[in-house]
């Protein structure tokens, strides 16, 4: 077992949170873009 540093754990959690936030933001943007594109095709 490697000794886990609280600072390291905090950085890891922050990175994971940022990654999830970015992923959700990009997915929502792509979904809204696709909806707008389909509306424009009609």
C-alpha cells in the first residue's frame, strides 16, 4: 500500500469533478446542437 496524501486525494477528486463537469457540459452542448440542426433541416 502506498501512503495516501490528503493533498493528493483532494487534487484527484478535483480532477475527477472537473472531468465529469466538462463531459456533461460537452454532451449537453452536442445534444442541443443536434436538436437545432434537425430543426433547421425540417
